[in-house]
C-alpha cells in the first residue's frame, strides 16, 4: 500500500539501548555509533566517525530486503506518478540524457544497473545507443522500452556480462539500496571498458538538507536505503573498486528541490511521513493514501509555494557543494 511504503517511522537512536559494534564498510574505521532507528529494520543505522558513512547494522538478509519492494513500489505498468508528474519526470530524464551521453561514442553500449522503469534507457535509445538494463525484480521492468535488453538477477554478477563490454555504466540512486555496494562496484569495474565511464548518483548524507532535516529527511527512504553515503565515503568505495573520480555534481532538478519541500513537511506538519510524495503518485489518489480533501488541498498549496523556495535552496546548496543528492563520474584506474 503506497502510504505504508513511505510513512515508516524514523527516530533518533536511544543511546540507552545497546547496539552491536560494526566497522565502517567505506573506510574500515572501527569507530561507529548508532544514530537512527528505522521502523521495519532491526538494529540501528550506524554512522562512521571518520568518513560520515551511514549503514544498517545488522544488514537485513536478502529475503527481508525483497519484502521492502512490493509491486506497489514500482508503480503500475511502468508509470509511478500521476500523468502531469510523470510527464515532468520523463522530460527531466530526456534532458538529463544529454549529460549522460556526452562521453559515450556513437552507437556505444550503456548499462543501467537498477534500471527500474527504464525512463533513462528509452531516452538513450532515442539517441542511437545500444541500451542494456539490469534489475533484481521482473515487476520493476514492466513497461520498459522494448529496445532495452534487460537481464534479471539477485546480484549484478548473476547477469554474467562479458568483461569490458560497456562504454558506460549508470548506477542512478541504486547503490544505497544494496547490501554490498562494494561488490557491485567491483563487478562494474570488470565489465566496463578501460576508456569507459561510471556514473553514480546517491543521496548525500552529508548535505545541508540531510543535516537540517535529521530523521525527517525525505531521502532516508526507510527501510530501503541500507547505506547513506557522504561524498568522502563514496570516493573511498570507488577508489577501492579501482576507479578514480573525474567530477562531482551537486544539483538535481528532479530530486533536490522536492527534497526540501517534503523534508519540511515531515518536520513541521502532522500529516503522515512523505504524504506529499504519496499523493503525487498515480496510486496515491486512492484510499491507501488516507488523506482527506483538506489535507490534499494543503499539500497542493505547499507544493506550489514550496517548490520555488526549494529550488533556491537547492541551487545554494549546490554552489556550496553540499547538495541533497550527488552524482559523480569516475573512470577505471
């Protein structure tokens, strides 16, 4: 049910409750502390005192992680939002493709790891690229453009792609969902061509938005986000996998302004967590959203008035290189 998917409680960890120790998976520092607790996730979100990386401890088993992604999470038949929002999402994706494709040779091969509904793959195919997608769930890829070649598996290695077979690999807001992101980065290093590029996007746990919102931060997405990356942590994990950072970017028109609006609503309103996000989804207009007409009117007004403010804050945070999300371009060493 949509509301249940996004309204999970997040609270600051009660320091009186003991939590098992665990080293940081990004920098191996043994100095980590429990900071957050997520409804539906046993244990704590630990935060590294050295690089700031956050991670679930203990890490849920695979069958538990799969339960976090019921069919409703992916939307109906390849469309997750209402028609107007869906059109905006696809327009932003089409513009975003200009950034992604400028490093890829004509008719190059591109792999999208965690391709979901394939919005980006369709736009890349329109530009003449050979597009491939990898997903863990067959439900997720319903409605994917038929030009995309899709493989399904538990781990990227299960797809058995040949070595050095792609000019570019995209991991767009997927790495934070994985129990072992280092393993996936290592496999990407194997299948990426020596002159290829890796593009990774993650929520920025060290951003101004995350620090301001705390447990109310929209991009925490409990309990699906198992890792919470800072830029230093992401750089370390990429270096360990055999990549060097080429550039980093702190602005996302699709992600960052809305994050300010929804985080503010989570912090200040009495409505369920992420209620605006639920309402904007295609299935958010049904009874599952559990919003009365007055609440819907309030959320629409908050959206209309809040997005210009959110955009200004997102631009300011990007200029300070502390955007709510960050995407980086890396090359094999």
